C-alpha cells in the first residue's frame, strides 16, 4: 500500500468533523485527532468533541487520553502520533489527521520538539524566580547566558521566556546553540506522501456558524461542564483553562454575572479573533495544501 497521510484542517467551526467522519467511513479509514483539547477527559461541550454517534463506525485516536489536571504536551503528542501511524499502516488502514491545532499539525511536517530533558529542579528554580521577581528578571538572566542575543524569542511571553531559561540552564548551551542542534533534526514521516485539505467558509457564513455553535454549547450545558472541570482541577492546567470557551466561562463564573448574553458574546468575540489568526497561520505555515471553500464547492476531497 502506498504510504499516504491525509490531513483535514481549517478554522474553527468550518465543518471539519462532519466532513472528516464522512470521508473516513467512505474510505474505511481511521481518524487521528489533531486538536490539542480533545485529549482531555471532560472537555466535551466547549471543544465540540465528536459525539458517540459521530464516532460510531470510525476508530478515533487521540480523544480522552488525559485527566484535566495534567498537561498533555506536543512532545507526548508526537510520540503518540508516531505509534498510531505505524500501527495503522501495519494493519493496512488509511489514516486521516483531523483538527486545527496549528503547532500540533505542524509536527507532521517539520520538527517542533527535541529530545532534551531537563531536571525538574531547573523548572522549579525558574518558576520561583518568575513568581518572586517577575518577567524582567527572567529576561535578564537569559541575556547573561546569551551574550549573542535571544534571536526571535518573544520576550513578552512569560511561558516561552521561562522555557528558554530552563533549557539554557539545563543544557549549559545558548539559545543559538540549541537552535543549531534543533535545525539538524530530520523531517517527520519522510516516507509518507502528505495530502492536505484546508476547509474554509465565506466570512459571514462562518461568523453565523460560530454564533450558532456558541449558543448551542451554552444550551447543551457548557456552564455546568466548566463548573465540574473547575472542581476537577482545570485551573492547574494553563493550556486547558485558557482555551476559548473555558477561560471566558471561568472568568464569568468568578465575576458573579447572571446574564448569559455577556458570556456568549465574549466567547463569540474570542472565537472570531482566533479564526482570523488561524487563517493567517494556514496561509503561511502549511505549503502545498488544497483550500476548499464548502460554501462554493462541494467537490469530493482527496480525489
């Protein structure tokens, strides 16, 4: 069997799940989720996680893998996806990578992580330093270890700055040295042809779909879902707690608001901003993809 990986991605609410499941059923394929929030148990309504009916007849990988209070990072995903891909093709199964999480999607095309492991003591030290003295102290320490500069590091992003300092301390190398080593890594899955479809919709139609989706989420119990997740420890997981739909609901609950219209409008606004970023990301980061506007063409995908 020719080795092909199929990818179906696109902005939030563009219709990826329904079309992906339809294609997988028609082609006896399995689905590997590429949504960084579907990994977590209990994050169902706010992520529009495929329901039991949508999963019937199609084996899904990458859903409900971790508890909400533990972080499932991109390194874990890379290891997991390789296992899934190897296993699927050993069994003669086609595999559709389905979802719109950019960094996770990119991991199939270029290296996004390395094998560097750093002692927990460095993590604890940098976290304490940040909590006690703030971001500027972390940046200052980084400059001491990097006399040639910090490259393109976003020094206004606390998480990235902390991670950079942890890696420099843990390896004894500068960011430039680490980047040179990183760039020498092999391209992921070089033996596979990669066919990529990016779904899109007309802007006004997508905005209407987003508004309808948010209202449905609230009607189906998003607020109660978030209340349960808060009890289970979602706030210990920054990636999950800061996800659109969840961060707005957590903030709304803490503020004591009773008007759900305020919450729905906040989620809609955040989602529309995300879609603008996603569209730009897909244009610049995924080369050679076929863009399909479902409002203008209903052609079969992966012809």
